[in-house]
């Protein structure tokens, strides 16, 4: 037996497999269940969007008291956090999250491009 802990398994390669695993992990560790837990998971989006705003302000140096505190890489990372959080919230609402997003994206694309 080794004194070293075994490394964690690699994350799933597929986007939706990753969303499923993360959603399951959050479900298993959440302190609040039911409707309140669902609402809190959705509200997490507001927190993440705020972090995008903070990163943009920091990357552009718009706060004269703080100066430049973030990079555009930070902004990109925060935008990814928003996307992941939204996908997990959608998956929490429906097991058909992949189909719901695919159908919605098709409608938005048709509406936007006039197809």
C-alpha cells in the first residue's frame, strides 16, 4: 500500500458528461434541498455574472483606487464559469438539458439569422 493518495479520475471529455458529473457532485454536497436549493443554484448565476463585471472593471482599470487588478484571461475564465453555472442550473431543472439547449439555440439562430 502506498502513502500517496491515488489521483482523482480524469474529468469527462464530453461537455454534457461533465455537467452531469458536476451536477451529481453538487447534489450530493448541497446543504439545502428542494425548491430552495433549486432557487439558490439558479441564483448562483448572478454571483458569477458579478464576477465577470468585476474582472472587466479590473482588466480595464476602471476603479482608480484599485487600478488594473485583472487580465482578459480572468474575464474569459469568469465567462466560462457563467456558462458552466448556467448549464448546471439548466440540468438541475430538467434531465433533458442537452435537448432543451440544442432546440433553444436552433430557435435563436433561426430568429437571429432569418433562416
